[in-house]
């Protein structure tokens, strides 16, 4: 990353990252819900988690790419890493009960870990501190679960007046915002460090 690019990485980037997480989570789940509605019940049971996780990963990756493309070259690989990582986690997510919050924290923490490792492959060419992303990503995803659960309980009355799909779109948008809040701060710190560029 050039010195000029480093100087442009400020808290405005963090704000855009949070907004990208919000939009990516909401759009990704909306796309997954629309796609699943075209599938048979049997097919939904077989691949629903892969579709949901994969498209949320694609939504997040695409929105975040809009931020990253101004910071370094080959940022398009971020979309590939995010989609692939989320889809991989979706393959194992179906075995965890969504009624148990600890299971959700584990599932989304693992999702963040897999995403973080694949996204690290992209980041490591931009900063020598990219290894921090492997820690920040699962932390952000794990924190997001109780936050979403808490706000869901607080908004029970409002949720009862909307469809389940709309409620889930808002929930995944909030989840993306929380993840973006955590990881965006780490991203800004990593990319602003004067000795973070690799030769």
C-alpha cells in the first residue's frame, strides 16, 4: 500500500465499513430468502444453510469491496474469500440448534474464524499485521449474536407486526453492523500503521 493510500485510511473508512456490514448482511439474507422461496422443501432442507451463509458472505464481501477497492489493488479477491468462507461454514451450521444461544455464538464465531483466515490471505499482502484479522473476525461475529438476541427481545412488539423474513433481514443487517464495528476499527488501525506495508 502506498503512503498516500495509508494517509486516506481514517475513521471515515470505519464508518463506511460499518455501513457496508449493515447493508451486506441485510441484502445477503434478503437474496437468500428470495432464492430459497423458489426451491422445493426437500432442497431447502438440504442446502438452506449453505445458501444463507454463502449469500450473506457474498453480500458482505461485495459491500466491503466497495470500501477496499479504494485502498489497495486486487480487492476483488475479498468477495471470493468472503463468499467461499461463509459457504464452507454453512455446510456445518445445520447441525447446530438455533434455539441455543451458545450454539449460535459458536457457529458465528467459527464463521468469523473461517472468513478471517480466508480474508487474511488478501490482507497479508497489504499489511504485516494482517494476522490480527484472524482474531478480530471471529470476535466480531461472536459478539454480534448476543447483541442481536438482546435487541430481538427488546423489539418483540415491533417484530410481531412484521413478517419473519423482514425481521431476519433487519437482524442480519444489525449483525453485519456489529461485525463491522469491531473489524472496521482493526482494519483502520492495521492499514494506518506506518511500518505495516510489505515490500
